[in-house]
């Protein structure tokens, strides 16, 4: 009888250890997945928006430019096209005062195109209808 109890106790310890090991593995995978998602979002923020040949495509939707209001990286003194497409049912625009860019109000599926040739610097862009939510930086190097 004692041998059976000891055998059951050892089996219980082995099963508990296995369960804990599996739980730890899945727990760390979950944290790793969260970490990877966060890194992916951070990388999206520092994109060259969506490169379109020699320019940048910005999509306004859900009170954000390209989902994250990314920093837009451009090369200095090289003409580059900036295209804004409104995919939202809400009107939007884009303004960069220091570069004298004002798209005017765009309704759903309307687009605005302009060419930027800028000196090195950091330029703020924003939607005048939603300036608290929709804003970012154009970084020219």
C-alpha cells in the first residue's frame, strides 16, 4: 500500500512539473508575441510612409494618417511626390504650414498630390479638422 501511495505521489509530481513547464513555455511565448507586436508598431511609426516610386502615399482613415501618424522620412533637395488619399467617410485634409502645403478638404476617396522639395529639417504635418489626433513629422535629411 505504501508503495502505491509513493508511486502515485511521484506520478503526481511529474504531472505537475510537466503542466508547469508547458504553462511557462506558453506564457513566455505570449509575452514574446506581445513584444513582437509592439516592435512592429514602433517600426511602422518610423516608416517612409508607403513609398510610391519617388514619393510618399498617406492614407487618412479612422482619425489617423496611415494608422499611426508616422514620421515621414524624405531626402533633402530632391523632388518627391506626396499623395494623400482619404479612405474615411469623414472629411480630412493635410497641412504643412512651413512648406506651404494645404490640401483643402478631401471627402471619401478623394486625393491630393503635391511635390515636396525641402531643405533638411523637421516639418509638422496635421489634419486641420482633427489636429489633436492626426499629426506627425516630416523629417528631411
